[in-house]
C-alpha cells in the first residue's frame, strides 16, 4: 500500500494518521480498525461476491428523480432504468425510483453470495437478510429495515443493461436482476415488517454472475458498509489491480475519477478531498493494494486481489445467521 499526501488538502488524513490519544473511536472506526487487524493476521473465512460490471460502474449515491442512470468505465457501460410495480391497494402501477446509496450495493452482494453458495438463483431471505444486516453492524430496527426493503423493491423493479465495447462493435446484455418477489412486504398484526420468503434472481443475471463474479473479503465489506463510495472504491480495486500488467502502472486522472465516483460534486477539489479520505479507509482493509496518490491522480500497480483463488472454495460465502450478531447500532 502506498498513499502519498494530497498537498492541496490539510484534512486528507483520517484517524489512522493521528496519534492514538487524538483519535475519536466511533463504532464505525472501531469496526474498520478491527477488520484491518483481522485481515492482516488471517485469511478470510467468509466471502462476498459482486458482479464485475458493478465493480466497474455503480448505482447512484444520492436520491434522484432521474428515471435512467448511466455510468461508463473504460469499455464497460451500465444503464439502469427505474421500473414500475403493481400496487394491489391502489389497484394501479406505480413508479419506483432508482436504487441509491450503500444499501442496494449490500443487498446485491448478499443475493449474489447466497445464489453462488447454493448454485441456485432462488434465494431464501426471510431470516438470512436480517442476519446479514445485523452482521454488517447496521441497525435492524423497523425504520432501517423498511429502508433496506424499499431499496430492494427499487432494485427488483429496475431494468439493467450492460454493454462492453470492442472497437467498432458492442456486446449488450439486457436483464432484470430480480425476476420475481413480493414487493409490498405486508406487515403482521404486531406491525413487524416481513421479508419475502424468497427472491428469485433472473436466469440471465444468474448465468452472467456465475461467469463474472468478483470475490471480496466479507470483513472488509462489513467495515465499509456505511459508505457507498467506500464500497465502490474497494470493489473497483478488487477487480482491477490484479489485472494490471506487471511493471506497467496505470494512471487514472482526477477528472476521470470524478467522472466515475463523483457525479454529485460540482468542484473537483471537494471530490478529491472526499475520495482521498475514503481511499485511506479502503486501503486499511485492502493492505496489499499498491496505489499512489499524486496531484495528477492515482497510479495503480499490479497487486494481489483481496481474496486469492485458493481461499475461495474453502470459505463460507455468507455469515452464518446464528453467529455474527453485532448489536443494533454498533
């Protein structure tokens, strides 16, 4: 790991560069420190997966009224169209917004991992989703679960298009990630919000996932779970660094990084400050990543992936619902 200070920003360094007496140890910081220590000392037992396209391109970070979202990275393009769902109470189709933030990213990793673990696009989630949320250190109170389920609804209704360009032609893939599930999540008489019993990934998406899944260290995902940008930077580096040719570092300029990760920022300087702080957190849990920060941008060098191939088959792909019970809000 190589991180140079951003000379234009005195606040680039986060708590890892402060003396211990000056660090403010919040629950989020504690999870990051503990995950960094664990990753440094032992190989992963639990692995999450993300589709390579979502490692290279991402969903919106903030709520948006847009009905179509487009991202492009290199030869890979992503287009997400917000969908509609039938509301049985209103008796009509209603428009659902685009998914945004860290929660649909976490949901995707959960569904991907469960589907790959079982070899089945039908994912049982009635109990495992709550356990997954808890194991990430996210609160499982009603309001938070409602938000997560709302994002699952948006993700399920959306249509996703992937495209990979090759000189004078493009290979395009159109699909829905989720083929079918109960969108409206009825409540029982005690007002406990219910998960659907199963979520069925579309066969097209599942087939693509089996060929293009990127393994991720679950401990890192848990530590970064409160930041959509941190999750995107981690997954981007995870799929990219090990593919860079040896002795041929790749330079990514700040404007290019802003185009990929900072669509909500008006000023490059503001994005750069946020990105540098986020990158430092990511590199705490991706210790072997070789990344150099300069005035020009990032220099990426060939690095081992966060989860090496020999660990993938022997590791659990999801936390056991009976363990990993971090307290709500911790």
